[in-house]
């Protein structure tokens, strides 16, 4: 777990829709709530287990030294 993680969870739409195909609205809502809980706990390893999660945090911050928290 990385408690320092801030920023969004990036989801690949085609993979997400493939993962939820055939599921009921309640199942999809439950999945999204579970992902939200993992994000709030900053459980990056658990988030990365989902095939449709492509990135957690700001992907360019490390490479270019930029990001919302450095813009201030």
C-alpha cells in the first residue's frame, strides 16, 4: 500500500465495458464503489489487479516533474 498516492484512477473504457458486460446495474455500482474504497485507502496493488485500471495517480508527474500538486 502506498499512502502517498494522490490523483485519479485511470480506467481504459473498452476494457471496463468488456469487464462489466452482462452485469446488472447493481453489480456495476458495487464494483465502482469497491474501486472507490480502494482508492480512498490508497491500495495501489489491489487497484492494479483490475485489468481495466491503467494507471493510479498522475502518469506524467514522475517523468516530467509536473502535476497539480507542483503547480502551486
